[in-house]
């Protein structure tokens, strides 16, 4: 037992040195925010990369930096403009929190981000991981960053089979990450371990290139593909959305989603949600009951079925377009927008699939 503990202690002591040597000699991963010290740009990149692949997030980061080069520009922009720039990135609560934090920092903190981990974590939409990233990268604070890449590296090298999505597992990994952190170079170390997880210790890793292969517990025990362990199974909910497009004199009826649900604050056409797809007669009946009334109309088209897979939901549905000769009286939350201006509004990807394939 003493021998095992001594081996583990030796592995912990050598881990940082091996990682930083790899970083200095082999790490060629380039990203625009690497080495960045501006907390605004670091914060922006971290919020964009939550639940998002780097390849996808990169274009959004560049788009935001170009449109909103500092926190004041972002804070003073219209919500519609910010959501339009975010369009297609998903997890729209991130965008809502992004706006709230930008306005808080701009107005209440005079554009200056807090300089400590504890104060950064108080900002809306910022949890332990993002706070640690900003604190270490911008202010060189000694806080270990633990993201999906780090979980994967540590679970394999140290042979940890505790589920990474359990309370106990998170505590184990955070304690270990803190022990391993290079206290003299926390920013360099944090970036190095995330890069290592992204380019070497990938879900399907390149073990022959790994400097830890002589020490890696998963490699030595042939458990590479079974680590890290996730305990929770995601339950997928299926939903059916029938969208009704009402057109009158080259204008379309839309509304902004304000429910505590998916796509919060994005725009959509008029929605009939059901447990199953409605046929054309059922759609016409619902549209007349809710919006069209006794007004004359013609159905221009019924689209094919569209799908969008979200993290916990599968959305399926169709679009039925009604051309109206008379403008109906609708509730105040429904707007009539010109078709040529539709690109100014942020819609969920599900609707954009239809807009790209069909001339509305």
C-alpha cells in the first residue's frame, strides 16, 4: 500500500513538469484567445465555448469581437442585435446572461472586470470553471480549470473511475486538479492541460504521442475508452412543433419567445405544439380558431418535416403558410414584419432550416 501511495505521489509531483515540457515542445494548437490577458475577451471566449465545440465557437468569437470590441460596445448594443450575432449557437440562456453581465460590468463596474476568482464568480452566468479560467488567464490567480478535456486527462492518467458528473466525482477531480496546478505558471498550465486533452488525450486518443504513456493508468490497464465515467443517462424528450406562417401584404406575423423554455428571447412564427404531427385539416382548424378567424385565406404550402436535436430534446415539425387577404386582429405580442427584413431577427436553427430552403 505504501508503494502505491509513493507511486501516486511521484506521479502528482512529475505531472506538471511533463505537461509543461510537452506544451513547450509539441503544442502547436493555435486559437485567437490563447495568451490573451484582456478579461473581456477571455470571458467572451469562455461563455461562447460552454457546450460548444471550438471549431464552431471560433467564428462566433471573431464575429462578436468585430461587432463588440469591448464590454461597453456589447452593453450598449440592442438585445436583438446581440441575439442575431448569437443565432445558431444554441443554449440561449448563455446569451441572456452575457447581456446581463456586460451591462453590469459596463455600468456598475465602470467597464472593469473583477480581479479575483470569488468576485468573478458572482457575475451572472459564470460558474467555477469560467471564473477559474478568467482568474488564471487574466490575473494569473492560482485556480485550476476543470473542463471536459481536463476530466478526461486526469481520469485516464490517474485511473479515476468515479463518475465525472457526480458530486463526489467533481470533488475528487477538483482536489486533484488543484494539487497538480503549477503555482508559478497557473495560466500556462491551465491552457496546456486543456490543449493536451483536445489534441492528444482526445475521446479517441493518440496514445503513442502521449508523454504520460509510461505512467497512464488507463493506458497500462487497457481502459482508455472506458474512462472517464459518466453516471447519468440523458433522457430525450420529443416535441412536435407545427408553425403557422401568416402573410398579409408582404408582411409575416412573428412573436418573441418569452417562456422559460428553449430558444428564450428568439423569434418564431405562430406555433401549435402537440404530441403528434397534425394533418393539414387539423392545422387549418387550429389556425382559424386562434388567428385567422373568418378572414379569407389560401394555403401556399405545407413544408416537409424538419428536425433539430437538442441536448435533452428532439424537435420535429412542419411549416404551413397562409396567405391572407385581410389582416386579422391579433394579440399585442404578435408583430408584423416585412419579409425583406426577416434577416434582422434572430430565429432558432429549427426555423432557419426552413428559411434557407424555402422562399417565405
